[in-house]
């Protein structure tokens, strides 16, 4: 497991989306569904579409009916994102299932997949901040500020990538315990959300 692979897939996914830059385009992948690459590709595609949905819904003059449609799309995207992160963690749990943790093994503050989730978003921030830093219709001050922010984001990606590799190394050598945690989201479940229960 190497974060270089993750970043490569995320960059490819972001570039693939921006060929048409259309939130209605259906996800396709060159990877096999059984591979971790497929899950990462799909994960970033969901993030990329949601990034643009979040932009759209913030338009001040957006029609309220359109805003509700977009909000529902964002809600579904958030659930899809969470479900996919849990699938990625399940993959890693299976991948490392034969590793015996040491007696003094530590538990990380987040699972590998949730760290990968942050890495996916970081790649999106880098892509769009670079766009802003290179905008020909923006003034020099705007481009300069965005160039500075881009450097910070690139450093964050470098640090997070290293941290992920260290986490995988610790899991592989038994220094860290790998666990999967379900998010237990309640608001989409009619059995747990009283407002959904009322509407049944």
C-alpha cells in the first residue's frame, strides 16, 4: 500500500471528470470492481461531483426548487461517500487480517480509509486552487494569494501521504491495530430519524 498510488488515481479521476465537467455524467472506471483501485477511483469521483454540487447550491440567485434538488443530491452523495469509505476500510481489514498486533500496538485516531478520504479532498483542493492561481481573468493579487494557498495544500498532501504510508507500515509490522468503524449515521434511517418515521 502506497499513497503514491492513491494520489495517482485521484488525479486521474479529477482530470477524467473535468473532461466534460458535468455532474450528470455516470461514473465509469478502467479498474476491476474487485480491486482497491476501483474503490479509490469511485470514491474520488463521488467527491468531485459533490465538490461541484456544493458550488452550485451556493449561487445566491439559485431557484429554491433547484436548490432542494441539489441538496437532496448532496445528501445522497454524503451517504454514498460514507458507505464507500467503509468498504475501503473493509478491504484493508481483510488485506491485513493475518497481521498479529504487538502487545503494545497503538490505535490510530482514524482508520486508513478516512485518512484516504481527506487525501482525496486535498487533491480536489489542489486542482481547483491551481486553476485559481492560473486564472487569466483574475488580478495579480488574487493569483498570488491562490499560489501561496496552493503551496500550503501541496505541503499538506505531502505530509498526509507520508502519514498514511507510516500508518500502513505500522499496521503491517503489528505496531498499530487496524479496526473498522461504522459511522452509524442516523438521519437517513426511518427507524432512527423521528421525522422520517412520521412521513411513513
